[in-house]
């Protein structure tokens, strides 16, 4: 039930109850007005308490959402840092392997060239 529907139903019930009480109450007008005033005050107190409850719940949920958001941001930062470290390590390792492979290939080419010159 939405908040709006709740308040519409609440106010409708409050009004119907007040009218029924006035129609069927065996009391004087003065007494009826006092009871009606108390009922109005009680309803106002209920609305105030409900509003405060809703405000408290909204604040609590807002804090939980902020905390969850901060945790997710931290998780993403950690994952990014790990991925960056892994990529940096893989890059450095690949670079070293390529450099040593290039050096070995160059050495073989130079050896082959020397052998070829010696045959000539």
C-alpha cells in the first residue's frame, strides 16, 4: 500500500468514525466537542509520530545506502588496483621475455653471419 493510499484511508476512517460517534453518542454538545477535540489531538499526535518515524527510517536508509555505495567504490578501487598491478607485471614479464628472445635471435643471426663469412 502506498503512503498516499494509507493516508487517504486513514483520514477517511477518522472522518467516518468521528461522524458516527457524533450521531450515536448519548452526550451533550459540549461533551461531544471535548471528545472530538481529544480525538483530533490524538490524530495529530499520530500523524506527528508517523512523520517522525518515516523521517527516521529515511535517514537510516540514506546512511545505509551511502555506506553501501562507499563500500562498492572501495571494492572497485581495489579491483582496479589489482588489475593494474597484474597488467603491469604481465607487461614487464612479456617485455623481458621479448628482449631476451630478441637478444638470443640477434646472437644466432650474428653467429650465422660469422660462419657465412668464414666460408667465403
